[in-house]
C-alpha cells in the first residue's frame, strides 16, 4: 500500500474516532444536564411555560444548567458558566452540575430540601477542585408558588430579567462575587413575584455577543426584545436576527406565567367516542374561524388538534398504548376495539381555547385534558432526539406545527399555542 494511501486511511480513522468520542462526550453532557420540565408546564397555582435554549459553541461546553421539580410548589434552576473556554471550563461546569443534581436527588428522597444547604455544600465541594486563579459564574434560583416568592444567589452572572403585569422590566443583579477557591460567604435574597409573569435567566454568551453591525453587544437590545417576546421562540428569533454568529456558549431559561384571567376563553367537554372526535374537530374549527383569518396557521392548528385530541381519546381515556394500537391496526381490529372500549367509557375530554392579547401580538392557546392515567413525559426527550421514531410521531408533528407543546406533570393535559 502506497504511503500516501496508508497515511490517508490513518487520518480518516483518527477523524472517525475523534468524532465518535465527541458524540459520546456530548451525550454525556446531556445526561448531566437534568431537566424535569422537558416539554412540561408548571401547573401549581399558575400555569407556567418553561423553555430552554442550550447551544454550546463547541462539543465541549463551559456552560451547564439544570431544572428540577422539588415538590408540588418549589422548582429549582441552575446555570453554571465556567471561566474561559475549552476542557477546563467544561469539566468545572459539568462536575458542579452533576454534584448539585446528586445532592438534590438525595434531598428529594428524604424530603429534606434546603436551598441554603444546597449552596453551602456545592461551594464546599467545588473549592478543592477549582484552580488558584479559576472562578465560576453561577445562578441558583428557587421558585415557591405557594408563597409567590423567588429566592436567588447569583454569583457574577448577568442581571436576570422579570416583566410585571404593567409591562415594566425589573433587573435582578448578582448579589455575590464569582465563586472561587477562597470564597467562603454567600448571600441569598428573596423577592415577591406575585405580579410578575415573565422571567429570563441566562449566561453571558447572550449579552456579550456582538451584533451584526459590530457597534454594540446584544446587551443593548435584550430588555426590549424580552419585553416584546411572549415565548422563548420569539426571543430566540430576535437574538439570531441581530447577530452574525454565536461567539460563546449560550444558555437561557425563559419562564412565562400565562394570565388566563385576561384571555377570552372557550370551553367544552366531549365524550370518549369516535362521534365526538368529529364533533370536537368541528367545534374547534368553528372557534378558529371566529378568531383568525390566517388560513395557514388555522390549518396547522387543526393538524395539532387532531393529533393531540386522538392521543387523549385513544391513549388517555381508552387506555390503548402505542404497541397495542399497532397490533390492532395490523390485525384490522382497531376500529372494532375502539367501539367496544368506548361503550363502557364514561371519561370526558375537556377542550379549552383561549385568545390572549399581548403587547404587539395575539396568541391562541389550546388545552386538551383527558381523564386517563397519564404517562411519564420524560420519554418525550427520546422522541424529540430521534424524530424518525414511529412511536410518538404525533407529538413530534404537533410540536413542528405549533410554537410549543407542554404537558402537565401527570401527562393528562397538553397545552399548545399559535401566534395570530
């Protein structure tokens, strides 16, 4: 074999090996970044939509985040931004996030969660790991919906943003210096957030990014863009329209409490029958015809409704799982089985449609609730990582034709929205 050919094969094998290792490293990062709200709403006192944007600049990321449901009323969020770039920053961020998640798991297991102890123990754990000149920016965030409070300890992170019911922007500035090897004290502050309906937490990769004209950073625009954005998708679009390319790791958590009390609401219950599947679709189409003249959006909303309503009917109230459905279809006994099951089913499907007007836009929010046993919504992470999977295709199609879908913690209610 000629030397050139042999050298080429060696380089190709090395490239394939490195690519394989990078894929494994990124998969490991995703396992460390725990997210209890993957396509979930928070439905304690208020309905809140929680969305994330995690976009590493390279395979090895210096950013990390976690989002945990502590109990019925408390939710915890963490953002870690390691100093600099490369392997050292990534190791710091991942080690810290991994330890905090382990600590939270233990606290939840023993029903002993303490925000103060979580911060204290994670700082103590990181001190011997950090290098002499190394520092870490961290956001520790705790919501308590029972008391409408937000507790936070921010270590040199960019100011977080909140928007109140009067559309005023409130900045939450850091109350601690960067976390370092010699940092021993910390401060926790608490805010009342009863009148707040939007929250934004992010690493500095967002605000320090240069805009397309190279005259300023995105920090000059983020408040106005946040104010005009109802969803993370709105803000994400605005951000990428203003920059040429991302210059650093990007981590963002966008939380929106939906003010249904300000919406125009339509609501109706349907029986678990094939006849009412058709009746529900007709009712839904009629509502949309009253609210929007945008035929494309109306068509997409109809697609989502059909998919998710059928899920509520088949999988929810009638209890037919995907494996059984495929078997019934193969044996040509699907519709016969539906008829037999619905004859003894008294469970209802509730549909609620809300039109909500914001500063510059209007949104139609649809909720479909069944009375079934629900499902573990964490399986959605596998569905969305592999869009070619047959099971769950309806959910994937629904997400693709809406601004987002969100299940309650039990998996018996789904919410989705469209901009009109």
